[in-house]
C-alpha cells in the first residue's frame, strides 16, 4: 500500500491511447491557444486528415488570436486547399496583396479582418459565418502553471528526543528557492520550487506567497484553488485552518483570505457565500449540517462544471460570522489519535467561497453588443457580474500503517485516505506527462478538483514536510508530488454574465421606495387633516368658553343693576310715603299708593323668578364640582396604594435575592466540605489497600513438587507472578510445550497448576501476535469457563486480566460478546472484593466500551451497571479503569450522534452515571481526572444531553475544564463545546457568567 500516493505516480505513467474521457476536465495541456474548446464529436475528414471543430462554438482547432497586424492561422497541414472556400478570403501563401498579414503555417493564411468569423463543417467543406464575441472569449483565457511552495515543520518534542543525534533529512536554500534531500551524509538530491519556506516562516509570510495571488485572481473573476498536501502531522491544518483565537499572528490561510475578500468587496452590490464540506470514506458530508451526509456531485453537461446542489450555502457579511462557521465545521470534522499525530484528520476538508462582484463600466458595452437591444433595455440595463470560486482544500495526511499504528475503524479510514491520495497522484502524473487519458473518475476527490488541475482555475499548492530522518521516504514522496504538480498547466478564464437578479432586486427596491414615498405622502396628508380638525375643535371650544364667560358677565351686570334699581325704588317709596303722610292729601295719596303698590308687586315677582333660576344653576355647578373633586381624590388614593404595593414588592425581591445568595454560599461551603471528606476517605482506602498488599506479599505460597515435567516448568519461580515474569522464558516455554498443552492445563485438578497456567496464558495474551492463535485454539472459551466455574479469587483476577488483553482487539470483542463474556464479567465484578480483581474486570469492560457496534448490547447485558457498581471499591486503580470505560463509551456515543445514528439522551445518563462523573471530575488522581474530563466533553457535544448536564451540575465542571485543565487538547475541546452549544450559552448568560 502506498502511504502517500507514491504508487499512484508510478502507475499513472501508463497511457491509454484509445480511451477518450470527454467529461473529464483533467485534460492534458492544450496545444492550441486560449479559448479553444476540445471537440467531443471527433474530426472532419478523419481518413485524410483535417481540423477538428466544435459544434457548439465552431472554433477551429489551431486558430489563435495574435497581436495586432500579425494575426494569422495555423491550421493542420493536412487540410486540402479545395476545402477552403475562396469567399472566406483565404489565399495562397505566395500572395502579397495584404502586407499587414503574416502566414503562420505552410500553404495558407487568413487575413485579420476575418478573425471574427467561425468555421462550420458543411458536406465535408468549410463555410465562414460572422460570429460576435470570439475576441472577447479568446482574451478572457490566460495560461497559468500550478505554483508549488514547500514548507518545513520544526521538530516536535518527540523528534527532539529521539533524533537528537541525527541531522535533518532536508536542507533549505530559500534565497535560491531550492531544497536538498539528503540520501546520506555525503550525497543529496536538489529540487527547485516556486517558494521555499523555512520552519521560521510566519503565517503571514506563507499566506502572502502561497494564497494571496490566488485570492487577488478570485477578486478579478478567476477561479482559484489553494491546497495543502503532505504526511500526517506536518502542519497542513495549521497552515490552512488555524483560527488564531488566542494569537492573531497564527491565523491560517482560510481566515486571512476571507479578511482580504471582505475588505475588497462592496457589501451593497457584491456577495460572498461559503460552503464547508468533508470527504470522509468516499462520502461527501456537510460540516455545517451533519445530517446532510451523502451529497452527490453534479456535472454540467455543456460546460463540465462541478456543483454540489445539496450542500449548505451561507452568506457572509462579516469576519465574525465566518469564524463561527469555521468553528462549527471543525467541531464536526473526523479526527483520531495515532502514533504520528494526536489529532490526525481522517477526512479531506474543502472550503468553497463563492464571490460575485459587479463590473463597473461594462453595462452599456455588453448590453448593446448585438446592436438590436430593445427600447427598454437601453433605459434599464442589467449589470455585468463576475462569478469566481475559491476552493481551499485541507487534504488528510498520508500515513504508513506500520508507523501510525492504525487498527480497526481507524485502519479503514487510513485505507480510504491513501486510496484517494493515490488517485490524485495518478491524475497529476498523467497531466504532467500529457497523457491522453486522465483517471479522474477513480475518486470523488479528483472529481471535485478537476477544475484545479488542468482546468480553468489558478492553483497554488503548498506541500508540508518534516525534518525527521525517520520519515525520509514520506518526505521524498511528498517532494516528488510537488515536482509533478509544477508541470501541470491550467487555462485561466473569467466568467462574466448579466446579473438579471440584481436588476430585478434594484427595480423591486425602486418600486418599494416609490410605494413607501406614496404612503408617507398619504400619511402626511392625513396628519395635516387631523391637525386642521384638532385646531378647529380647539377654536370651537375656545369660542364656547368665551361665550359662557360673556354670558356670565352680562348676567352679573343685570343682577347688579336690578339690585341698585330695587334699592332706589325702596328709598323713593319711603320718601314718598313720608312726604304724603299728611292727612290733607289722603285721597290723593291713597290713589298713588295703590298704583305704585301694583307696580312694585309685579316687578318683585319677576325678580324672584330670576333669582330662583340663578340659584338652581349655582347648585348644579356646585354639585358637578363636588363630583369632580371626589373622582380626583379617588385617583390619588389609587396611585398612593400602587406606590405602596410597588415598594413592598421591591423589598420582597431584595429579601429573596439575599436568601438565594446565602443559599448559594452555603452550598459552596457544603460542596467544599464534601470534597475534603471524599479525598480523606480515598486516602484512607488507598492506605488500607497498601497495607493489605504488604500483608499478602509476606505470605508464602506453596508450589507442588510432585507434578510431571510440564507442571514443573509451569511452577518455575520465574512464572509465579505474571506481572514480573520474564517474557523470554515464557516465549521459550511456549515454543517447547505448545499452546494446546498450556490450554489443557487450565482444566487441571490441581488449583496451583491452573493458576500458573492462567498466568502463562495472560502473559501470552499481552502480545498482539499471540492473541489470534490463543482465540483460534479455544483459549478465550477456556478463560470464560474458568470465570464461570472457578471460585478462586486469584484465578478470577488473572483470567479477567487475560480477557482484558484479548479485548484490545476489535474482532475478539465481538467473540467475547457472543460467548456471554459481559454477563460473566458483570457477575465477577459483583462478587469480587479484591481491588486488583476489580481493576482487571474494569479494564476488560473499558476495552469493550470502545467498540461502536457493541454499545446497545453492552448496556443490555449489564456492562454499564457493572462498571458503575465497581466504584464502591474507591481504589484509585479501579476508579481509573472505570473512568476510562466511561470515556470510551461517551466518545462512541458522541461519534454516533455526529453521524446521525444516535438519537436521544446518553445511555450513561439514563443509567445514572452523571452524578459520579460530576463528583470525580476534579479528582486528585490525574488518570481519573483526565478520563472524566474527556467523558464530560464528549457528553456535552450532543445537544440533547445539555439540559441534564446543567441540572446535574456538569456545566460548572465544563467551565473549570475550559479554564484550568492542564492538557491543551481537552481544554480546547471543552472551550469549543461550550461556545458551540446554544443551551450552555443561554444558561451562562442567565447566571451572568462572563465566559469567553
């Protein structure tokens, strides 16, 4: 198996002269000028020779646009002269009538004025037709070679320790853009690249020399590709996808490219959209929507362009939203821990950035190109836009299985990665050698990158290598990949088109503006009418008030005049009465007095009626005023009552807040006391176990001396303790006696013989090479039988340890499940009290918890309950194995939920494991704490578990892990989990915890 596609380079040199892949855009380097498309229908006059033609564009093969006054044509020399029509202006080479033309081929030339004509095959002859836009098509294509840069990763801690006495396998000469690969101490190979970046090169420098020219081309309307290739662990993801949250100088190419794009575009008229995908096990999955995990590739029949219609497309307005999308995608990307890399990417990540920019000053030129535009198109012209696509590809690292130590599902992932990289290497090799057949359909990766190599995109490749001499073969293969990629030629082409959607949006905006303006005018008219009506009402009310005041003044005036008249009348009447009191004029006085008395009586009656009416009006006014005063007093009382109730409520709220704060303070004190007591109990338990082991060591064990020679070999002192036995002696005994005889001693009647036989089998099972032979010989069945039948504590301990060793293999895990091993281990765990026995049983169950396929069966047969039941021992070694099993189980559940196969809350939470996990999240023993912290992070990645974790107190532990954890990978995982969970973010905001 080729670890990095090197086999693909060797196999890719085979040429297939009869195969013609019309749909592949990984074409060999074209021999004609820009803008000429390859024909899919063959050639005219194939038997006698002729030029190929394209029925869609009718551009003859071999024609290219030359500089002014030197434009010509170089058709194939096998074109018969009789097939070129004289009307087309084609004349023999010896014609000198047009000195401004130049002959570029033997026999014929075409004048410059015919270069806007196209050829059409009619009855094996050529005719020339007028064609618009050929010059624009030819000028839009620019040849461009794939640029390759090499970047050296500095030595890591492991290489500094292991290779301290060895020199680096590569020597960089950045000023000469050369790289020397050492064969030995005195010989080396030299390679030249477009850029050579040392281990001290900054991220900014890498972006400027590798990706910035591609980003500028994308802004100009060309498609672009930036790709990283290299061995696993050499810094591809660091170069491309580093977010730079803690250090802005560490930002990768993805973040810096989006910054430049957002700086150059105009948000009002331009647009940027993003899709983030991963190619995992030949399946295209959406990193922004994990439920969309099987996206198909669609090819445009006419243009051959590749599209992914099922992928999520998100519009980008600012840099912050783009960083959130990258964080979301990285959280869903598959990774694994191998010997070469603790976080090895198991999928190819593909970031697609679609940029649409408006071209200024091109509207009128393109809209009136045919000269027959309508009157509406002259007044309303659609803008011209350029659509370009930037593809950033973070390839998964190539790896050798013997070095990475991959096994099980990780091994299948490595096979898929190496196969796709090998297919890419074959395509690059075929393009570099101008092969007639390019195997583009061998992998989905090559189909997605068909425009990047041999297509119309500007491509920049950065190959990452390491300095360690142990990986010289992988480094050499990576360098050769870059050398072949430098030979690939692309034809860059601008994609321009009319933006009718933008025109429609602009007209819609204008229409909405006119409608809004009309509505504003109508509202202003209505407001003006209402204002006029309000002013009229105010004037009417003022007139009524003035009238009432004038009426009251007139009434008071008349009343005053009436009182004065009455007073004068009374005075006159008194004076007259005194004057005519004399008896001489009694008759006269009697007549006068009767007349005046009648007048006085009539006037007094009318005055009394007016007084009664005035009194009634005054009483009504007094009554209305009393009613109004009563209502005002009532409203004042209500307002005072509301203010008193508000003050009472505020005081109660302050009391409740103080009570909550007191309760929280008391809770913290109680938790601290509980944790102190727990640590003291664990310390006492550990000291008791140490004391018990010391007492057990002092006891002498008796070895029978009356057994045969084979038993004597098993009773040898070197094999009494499996933990301290000599592996060489066990291997020698294994070769001399044979596996079948050793397994047969497991059924011996002598208990000491059985114990020694079990120890030998356990030591043999510790070696991976012996596990398959032990299982095939029936050793697993015998060990399970011993667990079922024996009552000896030592046999249980050693047999459980042997089963734990066998359970490290995925195939053996299924056999253990099939033969009822989980049930037997659960019964053994329930009956055992010895910490060492429980440690062995917990280790076996922990290994079984790491199998994705056995999750439901493991829980159904009581494996999780048994694992949680062993925490009663409180021994640190036992608790460490229990924590490891819980972490493995939570990791498998997290992977299943990410893939969409697991729904609902975690089985661990259903079985009641969360309280113990929270209780031991800050355990003093580092193995226990590390596994518990991993389990919490994996449980928190499934959104369904968040509410249970919040109610169980796990949120506080996640916050502590994200801030205080000593391991960087666990701390970063906790930070990412908290930042991506909306439930956790809402709870932290509710608790007013500033988390950043």
